[in-house]
């Protein structure tokens, strides 16, 4: 079912849905950007249409909704383990096709890798409905088309923003909220067909230990400063570290939680006793690159990177991940389709 | 829904001081591991860490733990009757049946002896199941030697050939001095399809020990190693132990050398 709604009507629908769902979307936060007088666009809870920022790529991905930056796994009181209370309220997320494809990668790690499912992720994941933001033109540094992540069918509703709102509703549970709020039209979302940036993917069968030891990684040993921003803005970086804390006020109580971790950041591989791996920043770039465009596919059958380009947007050293992929491809040859 | 991160509470039965900084904890528990598997050990409000199971029996497991961090510092103050929290066992473990009926060579460096100790004890008690066991054990110095009582017992086993060495001796030490690679090179180990080699220890020791065996015409597929990596989950989610497309917690920590040599951190 597809409808055309006025912006006011769509806003009413959101307010109505807000009773049943927490609604997350990219929002503009004034003056909180990386440089003075710049804004940051990141995910936050919204209550109306005007709060949603769709003219700019969200600087951070929506992964924090499913995989929070820090998440309590247990509360401790006198040594007893207690799971946090479960919030029943369902969730709607406004996001672009690349990010919906990114969720497939998170699902792979948290739900499919190994025999156990990560229940903290699963409980959030089950509550989420995707409202896909139609994305026809993309932004600087996007290369979703090359990564085959520009299209998706996995959405509850798809939305074209404009003076009037066009909405395709796939999820029957949403029909009530939209019914009689607009007129029926023929609308199906269009997907971007060409980005400003293109990458050629490598033939992963030709990636060998020599590729790992190639001189191309030395450049990154010089340029990368191991800040980890590329990891933290990435839609598909899913690593985390366990942390226990005792509360200052009452140190017989505390919690065990997990926090995002990044393979570029110092300490990622350090073990008690002092052994660690990849001290060289070039090796960290190689490790991340290989995960995104080589070993994830060898394990799961498709590439991890979705080409959102946020890593290139955020790198303070202007390292381009898309250029790096192209360099690997130049080294080993192009993927055979 | 089952929460895979929820540990169980277990009571400490015994604490043996192996060295000043290595204690062996015996814990009453229903975990029935395979040789070479590990557990996630935690103390609420302090933290959680992956720990090898050094031995096990009916209703208990042993873990030999060096005091090197927050969790292990706390642990070393615990006594019999106190509790710790465990989840697991995790990892693949050694293929014990594959070694039966063969000549087994084990090279262990430092705390690397812990994950293979249960195998040595198994074949010590079931000597008829093996043609022979050559054991090369290296420690930094005499005061770092772990499991001395057990090593002395193994030395009495007729089917065992035990070489104990330290990197650096002291005025009381009359035994071997030097790296285990040097003692391996002196042994009459060579091309033998009925032989299996296990190497466990620090990364550099494992690398050079493997090269020493390869020099002696041992085939790559006859060599087994056990890896140690940072891990937060033990179940393939946290990403710390991943090497290429391999998760050490899921497909390891034990690898055949044909696989291990291709794993580049």
C-alpha cells in the first residue's frame, strides 16, 4: 500500500506512532560538530517530522540503537547477577538502504556467528521496524553501489521526503496508523544507481599472506593515528569489550557492561601480562580492510562493508577507505563475477 | 531466552601456590571440558577473563592462574570456601583420540604448560595408550617452574622422556639451561608418520619451536598449537580474537599447524 500525505498528516502519524514506538532518526545538533560553529548529525529520538534531518548523511550510523555504545549486561548487588529490566516499547528507525544492509551484517555477527545468540542484541533487534529513507543521490564518499548495498527489500515502510510525503507501507501492523491520512498513489522507492565514488572489489581468492605483507600498508603506518573514529562511525564495526565497574557511592554494587571497541585503537589485542598484536598502525589498517572486504566474505559469503563512506568522512588524516580497497584490487586483481 | 553471558557460581576447593605469582585453583563444578578448552572466569565488579583449564576430574576443574591483572590480583586473595563465577567451557580443545597409539611430543613454555597438563596426566595414567611421550618444558628461571611435583612424577614414567630447562639458572640450579629449541635439536626426533607434536607457549617460542620441528622433517600436519588471544565473550561476538576469517574462541584455541601458519594477526 502506498500513500501520499501532507507533511502535517505525516507528522500526525508520527505523533500517533510515538505512543507505541520509540522513534529514532537522524537529527541535527547545533554547534556540537567537530569544528567550531559546525553541527553534528546523529541518531536521536524524535517526536515530529521537522526534527528529522535528511539533507545530510548522519555522521554516526544508527547501529547504536541496536548495539548501544555502552550497554549494561548485569547489575551486581552483593555478588548476585541481575539482568537489566526489559523495555517493552517497540522501536522505529529512519535509515537509508546502506544502513539497513548494515544491520544484516550486525545480525550475522550477533545472531549467527557461533552457536550462541547474543540475547541483548536479539531483544532490541526483535523490536525494531525500519522506515527506509529513500536515497537517490547519495553523498560525498558514498560507494554503496559498488558494495551492492544500495538496495534492500527489508523495510516496514519506505519514505520519499518532500513537500508532500510519499510512503510505501509493507508492514500490516502500520496500516492503521496511516489509513485515511492520505490518498492512495503508486509509489515504490527508487534506489541510487551511481555514486560519485566507485570501488573495484578484489578477487579474494587471490588475497594471500603476500598481500598482508605488501608495502602498500606502510603508507598507513605513517598516516593513521589510531584514533578509531573510522571504527566508531562504521555501521558494521561490531566489536566490543567487557567492563566491570563498582559504583563510587556504594562499592558493594556495580555492573558488568560492554562498550564499543575498535581494532584501530591501542589495547584492542593487549592481554594481561603484556602480549599484544598489531602494534604497527599499518597492520591495523590491513586488519580492518581485510575484515571488511575479504575475510567476512570468506566466512559468510558477502562483504561486510556497505560503502556508506562514513570512515572517509570522519578520518582526521584524510585516509580514504575506498582508495584503500582499490589499492588492494590493483594488487591482486578484480573480483570475477 | 538463554543468556550466554550469565555465569554460574562455584566454590573454590583448594589453592596451590606453584610460584610466587602462579596459583592453581581447584573449583567444585559440573563443567566437563575437553583437554585444552577454556572458561570465562569472572568476579563481579572486577572483571572477566578467559582462563585455560589446566586439569579436571570428577566434579572439579583446575585453573593455574598468574597474577597479572585486575581479576587475577583479586583472585589470588581468595581461599578455599570462597567463590568465583565461570561460564563455558569454550573452544575446540585437543583431539586426544588422534594422539592415541602414537608417539607424542609436547613442547611447553611457561604457563603454556597449563593447557596441555591434562593431556600429559591422562597419558601418565594411561601409558599403554601411547607409544611414548617426549616432553620439553621450558621456564624463564628455576623460581618460575610450575607443577614441579607433577614433573617429577612424569620423569619416573618409563614411557616418558622429560627434558626440563630454564632460560637462566641460579646458584642452586644444576639442571638444563637454555631454550627448548636447543634441546629439541639434540633429540633423535625425525621423519615418523606415527608422531604428533603439540607446542604451547608465548608466540615467539611457538614460532621458533615449530620451525625447529619442521627442520627435523616433521610434517606440518603433525604439529598442533594452542593460541592465546584477548577475548571478551568466548562465543564469537566481541571480535577481539578474530584472525582473518577465524575466531580463536570458536575454531581454536587449538589449531593444526597447516592452519595456524596461515593465521596472520
